[in-house]
C-alpha cells in the first residue's frame, strides 16, 4: 500500500499496513454494532407504538405523548 | 496572474501575480510595496493527491507564528466503488498517533430524495482514531461526479497545556455512489486528549484502506 507524506509517495511500512488491517476490522465491528443499535431503536419504537395502540390510544394521542 | 485594482477609474493598486501588491498612495506621492510575507494568512501546503491509501500532512505547524490553521480537503473521493468512511489521526513526531484519545461529537442535515433528514453522532469515546462524518461513505468511483469537502480549523496544535480541539465542516455531493443522498452537510469537533503532546500533522485514511483522490491545502493564520 502507498501513502503520501506531504509531496512524496512512498510504500507504507509493515507496521503501518498492520495498523490499517486492524483499523478495517475495528471499523467494521463498530459499524455492525451501530447498525444493530439503530435497528433495535426502530424495533423498540414500533413495539411501543403497538402496545399503546393496543391500550386504545389514537395516533394523535401517541404523538401528543411524544412531544 | 498580475492584476490592477481601480477606484472610480483610477489605478490604486497593482499585483505582480506572485503575492506582492504595490499601492499608489496619492497623498504620500509614493508607492508602498507590501510583500506576500506580510499577509495574515499564509499558504503552507498545497497538493493534488491520488492513488494512495493514507495521506500525511506533517511538519508545517509553527504556533509561535500562527494562532490557528485551516486545512481544506477538497474533491475528496475513493478511487474504487466502496462503502467506507473517512478517518483521521493526529501525527506526533511525524507519525500517526493511535493512542485512545479521540472524542467526537457532530450533527448535520441531509437531503434524502427531497426529504429533510438530520443526524447526530457522538460514538467515539476515547477511540484510537476520529471519524470525519456522520456515518456517510466517501463518494466513490461508482458516481463519477460526487465528492466531499472538509474544512478543518485547528487551533494551537503545538501547545502542551490543554487538550487539542479540532472543528470541521463536512459537505458532500454524494454518499458513496448513492443516487438518493445528494446533499449532505455536518459540523463536527474532536477533542484530542493530547495535553502532553506536540501535534506535528494529520493523517487521513478510509475504513478499508481504499485509495483516495483529493486536493489538500493548509493555511496558517498569524497571531
């Protein structure tokens, strides 16, 4: 892999390439966790809405509770 | 390019195209030459970059002269079609520092097929690198005209009494090669817990080592 330091293009050191591989794994794991968190938030919201509707609340009343 | 500044048809200043400006002062009856070095803003670095996985801009900071710096990354794209974010690390002693010392927060807005969206982000708590946008992918080769711009304000990177604060604005004309997200912007900051370190530069890279193309420019603003 190549890197540019100021005006010079050079090969990365072995250590830098290892760091890049480590970064790729770390970033992919964090991305997966972030997406899982967002999906859980969406699903929690849908479940909460359904439970409120089952209790007899209208959409407007649910919206009023949120604001 | 040389140029002339006129007031009501009269030449009042000329530029030689290399930064020097000569002002003709009618009252004094003499010309004053202002050298480019007298400017409060000095261009320290400029390069067109492509075909590399990591970009390091290093060795240009001098806090005894400059109060703060503006680092622009323009026309930033990935050379291949890939879904990756952009990250940075500060350089200490010329090398990227991967100590767990990066704390981020950000918010922004985007256009999603005509709908307005907003996004907050603050998930880097003592990370070993700083992300540079709100989970957006760097525009890539799948969308020929898309690109991103980052305008960073860096204050006193060489001081060792306080944590370093970096603020930047990110705009992008595409999310990866998506046709849905065509206007993206966010403002961001990173606290770098580096109170005992002299920051010498910045290193930029994507999440999967993809090659990048960009124009990088660093300006210093004098005290």
